């Protein structure tokens, strides 16, 4: 009888020790889980800060380049100085005061694109075939307040004006804006020179810069196509916009 009682006591002690051990392990695992969760949140914060810094750095590369090209477009049109400066003022206001934000309204970006197109139109002959089509204003819903990355339209538009062969009578530039089911679409096409272009320093910076910005701001939510068909060059950008 005494030996049985002793065995029960020993067994109880072993079970109690096992329960205490399991409890300690459980507490340790809970503590490690909290630490891991904290590290994960910190990593997300650091990634967000890094992406924000990268976007700002890319915008700082873009803005002086854009300003220089805008001035080049109006320098030989003194007779249209007031009109030119009014459009340039709108472009500069957007660059200086709005483009530093991670997102702007679609209305603000569309106003900027319209001003930028008008500045570049000044250097064209009145007979040049420039086609601008915007069906966004006919879209249903409160489209103007949808959010979009600032200056996302400039590179495709600027490339068309920069690389079009203006000497050919059949040359053209076509710019189309659309919005469908929350997806913004910009398609730009133009006839390019058949002569091989001169390679300039920083040539191709615009599209590379745009691609880097899109990877950061719209992962898995953008499509950028660049298509060359003979003498016609076409670019198409699709973005799933923020509410």
C-alpha cells in the first residue's frame, strides 16, 4: 500500500513537472511570436520608408529634365508668350507643389497632361496631325477624385514629341486617355524617323525612370507596353487606380 502511494506521488510530480515545462515552452513561443510580429511590422515600415525615398529620388531626377524640355518648347514663340507662360505656370505649379505627394487626384494629373500637350503643340505646324482623345470626362461616377501617381503621363507624351519625324507629311502623334472599371489607360503612338537616332547622354531615361516608379507604386497593378511596328512607335500604360 505504501509503495503504491509513493508511486502515485512520484507520477503526480512528473506530470506536474511536464505541465510546467509545457507552460514555459508555450509562454516562450508566445513571446517569440510577438517579437517576430514586431520585427515584421518594423520591416514593413522600413520597406515603406525605402520605397518612399526611392520615389522621391526618381521624381527629383525627373523634374529638372521636364522643366528644361518645357522651356525649350516655348523659347521660339515670343508672339504667344502670354499663352505659353500661362500653360507653363500650370505645369510648374504641379511639379513644385503637387508632385511631391505620393498620390494626386486624377483631375489634377489630367489638367497637367493637357497643359503639357499644349506647351508642346506650340512648336508644331498648324497642319500637323496631332490627335488628342479623352473619354475620361464621359466616365460614370466620381472619376475626378480617383488617386494616381503624379507625373505618370509625362514620359509617354514627351517621348512622342521628342522622337516624331516632323519632316514627313504623313507623320502624326496620337494621344488617348481612357478610364474603364477603375483602370486608367494612356496610349500614345507616333511616326518616328527612319534614320537611326543619335544616342544622347541620358537618352531613354524617361521610360526607365517611369518603369522604376511603377514597380514601387503599383506592384502587380500596372501594364506598360512598348511596341515598334515599322515606322510607328506605340506605348500603352494601364494602371489600377486608388480610390
